[in-house]
C-alpha cells in the first residue's frame, strides 16, 4: 500500500513550502526605536523609510488628561510597548509587533506616536497619531490590500473613543 510518485512529490512540495513560510513568518525584522522615527513634537522625521504610514488627527470633547490616559491605555491594549509617555509635552512614543489575521502568525513591526494638545478652555482636545509599519517583501502583497498602519491607526482611534465613553 504505497503512495504514488505524484502524491509523494506533492507532499514533499507542500512540506518544503510550509517550512519556508514558517521560517519567514517567525523572523520579522524589528521595528526601529520610536525616538529614531519621531521628533519631540511627535511628527515623523524626514528620513524614515517605512512601508506603510498613517497620519490623522481627531478632536475629542474630553479633557486633556482623559485623552492622554485613554491613548496610553489603547496603545497598551494593542500590545505596543510605550517607550515615552510625557504628560507635560503630550507625547507618547511606542513600538511593537502585531499579528495580522490574514498573515497567519506573521508579526508586523510597528512604531507609533501620539501628540495630545488642548484646543481651547472647554474640554476639547486634539489627538494626532502617526503609525508606521515595517514589513518584508514576502508579505507585501497581502499588506497592500489592507495596509497595516492604516488598520492600526483607525483601530487606535476607535479604541480611544470607546475608552473615553467610559469616563
């Protein structure tokens, strides 16, 4: 009861392919330290080469302190390591690796910055988020269909809004 040569060949090709994908999926390149990517004001430095960028600002009808704390909480809940959280400057810098559902275990390195600023005396606060992802060519096609930094940035804003509604 042996297997046919074609079946053995297909099995061998499948094993080699799955092993090569596993090797790629478990060894992502690390994200750079956020302080090398973002300025002290939270903006992206000009020499940053990320593959996917997210930049957006939203205004919240909450106090500066509430928005700052909600942003730190949202970064933490996403699994990002916070490298700097300075309430006097309103600056949060973070990095980490997140798994994308369609990548089957591939960890995509990210850096992110958040700048919190008071707009006026009533509790109105502007939050600006910059997010960058650093993925390899191997996963490029899948990420281009649903950009990772865009996905992370929008999820962060949604999470921050959810957190703020509990205050």
